[in-house]
C-alpha cells in the first residue's frame, strides 16, 4: 500500500498542533527523569580518590566502547533511559579533579607515543 505523504504530513502537523502542550510536558518530564537518574548514578564515591562529592562535582569518564555523547548533555534532552544506561555502562564515575588527572595522563601517553613514532 502506498501512503499519501502529503496527506500523512498534514495529519501529523495537525496532531502536533493539537497536542503541543502534551509534547512539551512529556519532554520536560523525560528530561527531569533523566537528570534524576544520572544524579542517582553519581551518588557514589569517586572511583579514584574514594571521596564523596555533590553530583555536580562528579563526572562520567568514558573508559570503554565508543563515546556517543556527553552524558550530562544527553540527560538534558528527552532521550530514552535505555540509551542513557548504555552510555553510562561505558563509564566510571570520578570526581572532576580526578577526571582531569586521568585526562592529562592520557594526553601524556598520547604525546609520548607520537614523539616515539615520527
Ligand atoms: Zn576523585
């Protein structure tokens, strides 16, 4: 069966107009849920220094897999919880200070590897 694209688009536009408030409310609800979930994951001691900090001090350090997004940015969009969990599974939770030390150590390794392989 061939779908009448123009007719379908018009119906979608009309549905979106009728449900605009509902769509906005759902987006806000998903973002609030995502932020709450991410903060609950961050409520653990730092993997490196072992100290507990407020959620805004804690970072997700990607340690495996391909980084598909920055978790704090993903959480502020109405993405699905499964997508968020999949990205979080690639990370360790560390405080921002330890995260910087890790990142700097990785850069040092990267620089030394480049200088030994001209
Ligand atoms: Zn730390």
